[in-house]
């Protein structure tokens, strides 16, 4: 009888932890390309406006969480560069999505994402780049897969 009760408790805890794990909401990126990549993310962050942050290194086949918790916006922006010259950036017809980046870890805040000339990317080797728009559809979590 005690073994049966213990078994039921183990099953109950497994079920509870499964539900809690499934309820997590994050913004994740997975590298499905054939090269190691570095990823930068831009996201709205009240009261600062937009924040661009990078770089997260991702090996081939690796996934990582860029933002933890339920997503608060429908749109996010990504930019990635690959070890063998690949670049994941905005398509030519995309409007907006300009953010500051630089070599090495960075974090920039900006009130504008529409035009590069409105960004102040001066100092520290920073430069404007046009990230591609990611539409999460308003979901609480999102996984973006980057491939060749």
C-alpha cells in the first residue's frame, strides 16, 4: 500500500511539473543553419522605447532564450550574422526596424525604429542596422528558427 501511494505522488508531481514547464513563455531562437551565428534582438521596453541587445552566440543546432517570461508585444526584431558570412537582416521592402549594434556585447535604447538617421549610434564603434521584423501573432511565447 505505501508503494502504491508513493507511486501516485510521483505521478502527480510529474504531471504538475509538466504543466508548469509547458506554461513557461519565452522568446527563443534556434540555429537551424549550417554555421555558428551571433544573434541580436530588439524589443519594446517601456518607458525606454525600443531596446536592442546582443550578441548571443549559437552553435549549429542550438537554441537559446533571449527573453524570459510572457511576451508583451506582437512584434520583435532580429539580426544575425554567421561565421561563414551569412546575414539574417530585414528584406529590402521592410519599413523600419533600424537599431544600433556594435562588436561585442551591447545594449542600446532608442525612441525611434523608423529611420537610421534618427538613431544616435555614435561612440564606441556603434552603427545602425536594419533588423528583420518577427510577428509573434500576439502569442505569449515564440520560437524563431534561423536557417540557410
